[in-house]
């Protein structure tokens, strides 16, 4: 069989589907998003390189590899976004009918971009539904500050299993603090999703790390088979930082910023740097901002755009992880509505009145695999992931 019969490629920058490399249609379908933010081009370069390598190798894939280009207009301009952050508008509800309602009102550039991305995702799902063994979505990003590579996942067990294959830190439950991400949308329509942050925007190593991550992801998902020495080499290229354990972390504090022009992060902070409670971290409106808790600083804002000033994360105890994996398949879900202040809102969601249920609410629902979000000042809504 000729190579042209085994593989197919689309290389048209004007098309939303930037690359398509086909193999055995009964295998997994891997869809990679690159350039969701226009100033994050490492993922675009990395996917171009990996797709080219897959084609040149002549190896038949056990599955299909797609690349979907993100914010095409912002990529042209070299800016994070044009009108609004494309990675914050994907979720005001938890089903397809609520998709991107913000855009309907103001017809932003990003709303149009999001519709094209959504259409591409649905085209892939429709094309391979019933034949593919699984669908896995990967989102490639970089950060405004220097950083080791790390992984972001919604805390689902299948996401956890894939993330643990990589020797880098993994951040759980990020979607509870950063709302409306593309990966949350993918999880909400029922598919695995994983985000990879490769390092600083301008660091050439961010491209190398992204390429290594993609090669390893394709290997661990069974789309390609790497030799043991190749696995070790790609893990080395991911540039693991020994001072940052490749553990699971959770967000314990999130500093929101009203006006990024009036927020100044102190220079010198890198992702995962240790900070102590009371440490002077930033100025906002001329006033000192101090760390309210100890931990590791995460995604400090060094660009005058965006509303996430910084986060503080802490390691998750291994015992908690094992217990939560066990509890998620248990019968305890049936008794949640008996807890004080808890009422059932839908088959997969509960409302919690914090004036009644004051203790360990998040811990209990997280343990059972629920996403916990503030609905209003006194109410939490907990969704089954």
C-alpha cells in the first residue's frame, strides 16, 4: 500500500483544520488545538513539526491526528485576543444549547472564531463517531512568565490517568477558578481533554517541549509506538524541573484583577516558586497585595491583559487522590441530598446553601468528583464531572 493511501494532510492556513493525518479509523482520534491565544505560537510551530514528522515517517497511525487552529485573527496580529479572550467564552451553562451566548449579543471576533472551532469539533466527532475507539482533545499553551512545563486537567479520572503518564506537575480542578475554557466545554460534551503549558511565550524551548509532549501523548494513547529510548529522550526534552515535584496540585487561592492596567506583579516570580503567607507579591491600585496563604505561585500576570492576577497552589495528598478515585464509583452519591443545606437541582447537580452547610462542603463534593462553583454569595452549585 502506498504512503498516499495511508495518510492524508491538509495544509491550508485559511482552513480551520490545519492538519489531518489519517491511519486506522478504528483507533483513537486525537485533536490538538493550537493558538487559542494569538500571542502563543509555540503550539502552532510544534504541531506543524509533529504532523510533518508523522507524514515523513511513512508509519501508519493507529488512529487519526487533527490540528485545529485557534484564534486565527489574533495570530495574524500577534495579540492574545482581539475583542475578548477566546478561552473564556465557552461556558455559561453545561450543555451545547448554552454555547457562547455572549457572542450573540456583540458579534465579537472571538465569537465568530469560536463558532468555527465548534463546527470543526463537531465535524470531527460526526465523521468518526461509531468507528473511533475514543476522542481525546489537547490544548497547547504558553505562559507570560518563565515556567517549567505543566498540565491542566478537569478532575475526571480518565484525564488523571493520561496526565500521570507525563513527568510534569498536574493542576486539578483549574476550571473552578478559570471559567469558560475550551477544555471545559470538551469535558462537558463528554470527551477527554488535557491542557499542556510548555513555558514562556518567547522561550524557544516551549516549542521543543510541546513537540515532545505531543509525541508522548500519541504514544501513550496508542496512536504511535515509540521505542523505550525515544520515550526517555522526549521526557528529557520536556525539561523536568527537579525542584518542582511532578505531583497533583490544586488551587487554594485565586487573585482576580478588575483592571490589569492597575495591577503590577513584582518582578522575578516564576511558576511554582514557593511563597509564604504575608509575602508581598504585587500592587493593585497602588496598594500592596500580599499572599493570603502559603504555597506555590501559579501563572503570575506579567502582561497588561487578562483578569487573573495570580493563583496559589498546593500539592494534593496521595491518600486523598486514591480515596477520591474509590469514592467516585461508590453509592454515597445517593445520600448527598440528605446532607444539611443540600438539595438536588438536576440529575447531575446539587445546590448547597452555605448558610446551613458550612463545613467541608467542597472537600466532600470534590471527593465524589463534583465541580464546585459559586452561584451567588450564599449558594454553591456542584456538578458531577
